[in-house]
């Protein structure tokens, strides 16, 4: 996708370093950062220079390649893999990518180990790009149906950032939107601000602006009244981990959007590549929910009058804050799961039809 008219992917390998777009500086600064070591990759995931389940997986894959480049001793690789997996616990793509890399490198002691690692990391990223493109093609059909019935702009509400910045390219929730726009279908996106890190305002709206797609940022609690007024035709969100029964773990606030959509008969879709499906955990209570620093709530960043990025305190000094990063939407509130293999019911039977 494009930034200032130039095509980018979110991560790539060049001149012995991994290149990423530093998302902590968006939308005010566009900075390409070098990751030179596995520690750099771990830090980039932890502080959310990269974020979004598929991109975290891609970064972790390249993190293993960087570990091989530093020291291909099996113990070092094992330790690096463990630290990568622990860097953010909720997004299943991270562990999936690390496990895939380690399995690929098992028993390889030749000089080719680095090239094998780099090729596998690139394959993981290339695969995600293809999956996200397919998600868009399947999701486009839903938008087309609404447009053909409505004969007017399709209003879509999304939460957090499940755009190309969260993946390698295309995005998950945004891919159907991009495909609809390219086909000439008029779309407008209600962009949840997504406190506390404002990924919707800082990233989703930024992306859509670059692609010249009409969008409006709203406070996270505004979606309900827009649905009551009939100003939302459908919701599409991404997911960090979807269980085999269709329960969806995504950015905090997703559950409340699903409840509002259910109450107002608004279709609520979740877009995801198969790498985001957790086939092992059966009970949503067992999903590890990341608890992040309360400073993400108590402080906000922005541009001051001198065009400098500045962080300021907005809470009382003595106040405590709890910052849960994700919640779980039960499958019964999900209209359908949009995957690279098609659209399924949010159920064990629905997913089995596509993936078994």
C-alpha cells in the first residue's frame, strides 16, 4: 500500500538488517527503522513499533533470522525463541511464526542456515500478504451486496487498526474496504479512535487518508448511537486470536461494539488469516490477556505548537489505572469470519468446513 504515493510493505530485509515502519511515530513522523539484532526485534514488538497480530508474527520470524545471523548456536536460538514468544502474549501469530521458524531450522548445521531462515521469514510474510488479499476479495462480496441493495455509500465501522500497518500488506479488516474502493464502490469508514493507544486515529485514518478513502474518526463510545441512527451498514474488525469455536479476542472495546451491533441488527464481521486461529485453547477464559502499562492511559502524545512530539499527563497524579489490552467477543455475536479460504460461521463446524 502507499505512503505519499510510494508503495511499501511493513517489514523487509535489506543490507543485513530488518527494516520496519516505526508505528509509534505515526501519524506525525514517517520513520523507517533498522532492526539489527533479535533484541531489537523483541523490543520493537514490546513497545509496539510493530503491532497487529500478522505483523508481529512476521517480525518474530525475522527476529529468529536475526538471531541466526548473530549466533546460530542452538541454545541461543532456543532462548531467543522463548523471549520472542514472551514479548506479547495475546497474539497467537507470534508463537505460530516462531514455532514454524524453529521447526524449519531443526537439525540444520550448514552454512546455508541463515539463507534458509531468511527465506522462511520472507515466505511467512509473502504468505500473509496473499492471505490478506484473499480476505479482501471474499469480504468485497459482502460490501457489494450491501451497495447493490442500498445504491448509496456503504458506511463501515472498524475498531483499532487492522489495516496494512497491522499486517504485511492489504490488512485484514481494511482489505475488503480497499478492494471495494478500487472497484469504485463508494465507502465511508467510521474509525474508532481506540484508546488508549489510539491506533484507529493514528493508524487506520492515516492509512485511509493515503488511499483517499473517506473516513471519520469517532470516540470509542460513539458507535452505538450511530448504529441506532442507521448510520452504520456493517462492522469489520480484526482479531489477535480466534478460537476454533469462533470466539474472537481482539483490541479492548471490540466486545462492546459487537453488543451494540447485535442490538441494532448490524452485521458484525471479523477478518483474519488462518495463522490467527488458535486450534488448541477451547475456553476463552484461558486466553492470556495482556496487561499493559497504566501510562498508556494516563498520558497522551501529540504535536505541540513547535511541531515537536510531546507526551503529557491527563490523569490526577494519585489516580490508579488498569490497562487491559484485549477483550473477547463470544461467537454468538459474530455474523461471520472472513478468511483467506472464504467466509464461515463463527463456530467449530464453520471453521472445520474451511480448514479441515
